[in-house]
C-alpha cells in the first residue's frame, strides 16, 4: 500500500510543479497569488501524506536506473520547510 501511496504522491508532485511553472511563467510578479499559494498548500499536504510511508520503508524514493535516491525523508522535510517559508512571505 505504501508504494501505491508514494507513487500517487509523486504524480501529484509532478502535477503541482507543472501548474506552478505554468502560472509563474505567465507573469513575473514577486508576490504569490492566491492560486500560487493554493498550489504550495496542496504540495505541503501531498508531502506530509507521503512522508510516513517513506519513513517506514527506506526503499521508497530509490530510482533503480541511476542507482540513487530521488527523494528521502531528509529531502522531504527540507521541502516542507522551504514550502512553508513561501506561505509565510
């Protein structure tokens, strides 16, 4: 079950980053719009939901082809801090 949850979270992250770049490319404003903040909040929720599964199974986040971790608990917690700061500004 953890693998499917993390796979779903990975797809959701991909969708969030696509929406983020598309929205930011259309304008050059420094402040985040309500739509930008909604994307950030969605990604925070997404990472928080996936984190327990990655903490429970350290194989999650490992990419076989390049033989490296694409994400782990440390990078996920760092991402939460960075995203949290975006919402504070």
